[in-house]
C-alpha cells in the first residue's frame, strides 16, 4: 500500500467530518430557534383565542 494513496482518502474523510460537524452545529443552533418560533406562534394563537372569548362575552 502506497502512503500517497491514503492521503486523498484522509482528506476526504476529514472534509466529511467537518461537514458533518458544521451541519450538527447548525442543527443545534436552528433547533432552539425553531422551538422559540413555534412557542411564540402557539402563544399568539392561544392569547388570540382567549382574547376573542373575552371580547365575545
């Protein structure tokens, strides 16, 4: 086995790991943001319906 043959594989592996790492990081960043968005939508909807009920009385 020629050591030069292994080099491109190592680089490809390293790039792959970096890509996975970055996508993992962006997932970790996006997930809380999505949860915050969902929560605020839910609160808007919930408060809106409560308001409607209060106003209709």
